[in-house]
């Protein structure tokens, strides 16, 4: 029985890996369960058995990807390190997620959720986990340093999360480097966080803040 369970897990993993590759090539609208089955080298019936439908497959893929990355973020923010350093690590994760294709999968699902209520609800629940984490981190900063200007902690978390999701969409569209300084703008926010960590008042941008140029 243990061998059957392992085989089922391996089959499910193979299908999810194949779906991830096909989604990057074909997009959500062009994704074919038959092509996914061919890429995974399994009968089409296995997709129905494990996921029920194309939408069930994509939701399972998004949940699998999101939970792994959310756990990574939670572990990182739980580390004993200045908050600004942890924020810079989050910026590093953005590049990793772009390279892996996760950002493309997420943005495809967000767009598909605009016209599909069931899919939209599932995506909101998954994305909500990121915003809840950022609100928690913002509350930590608020407890340590007092009010963050006119913004309550949940609004700070919302703004940071929305900035990353918007940045991801723009980067996928090709707005990068010479067109918009997206990465450096996100990273430069760590200067504000560092000033809070060090108990310094906010200051304007200077030329010697040591921030990296847009990648």
C-alpha cells in the first residue's frame, strides 16, 4: 500500500511539473490538459483522477507554489535580523520567483480570476496569505517604533504587497531597466525601513545611500 501511495504522489508531482511548464509556454487560455498529460507521460485519465478538471489542476498548482513560497517568506521574516535586511531578502526572492516562472503562473491566475468567480475566490484566498504576513510584519515594526506616519500597520502591509504584485505585472510586460526603475524602487524602500530600525527620522534621497542600481 505504501508503494501505491508513493506512486500516486509521484504521478501527481509529475503532472504539476508538466502543468507548470506548459502554462509558461501556452498561458492559461491556451493550456491543454492533453498536452499536460503528454508532457507528464501519463494517461489523460490521471489528470481527471487527481485534479478533476483543468481549473482544479491550475488551482492545485498555484496552491502548491504559493504555500512553498509563503512558508519561505514566513521563515525569513521570523529570523533574528534587522527588518530592513529581511525586506531586502524579499526583494531577492522576487527575482527568484520571476526566473522560476511562479510570478507568471500567479499573474495568469489573477487575470483569469477577473472573469471566473470560483477561480477569483481561490486566488484571493491564496494571495490573502501574503498580505496577512506583510500586515503582521508591519505590526512588528509599529510595536517597536510606534506609529508609521499616518498609516496603520495593515495599510502599510497592503501598500507593500500591492507594490510587489504591480511590479510583477509590469516586469512581465517588459517594463525593466531603462523603461522603469522597478527593482531599484522596491529595494530603495529598505532605506526607509533601516531609518526606522535605527530610530532616525525620514530623510530625502541622497546619492550615497548605497542602493544597488536597477538590475
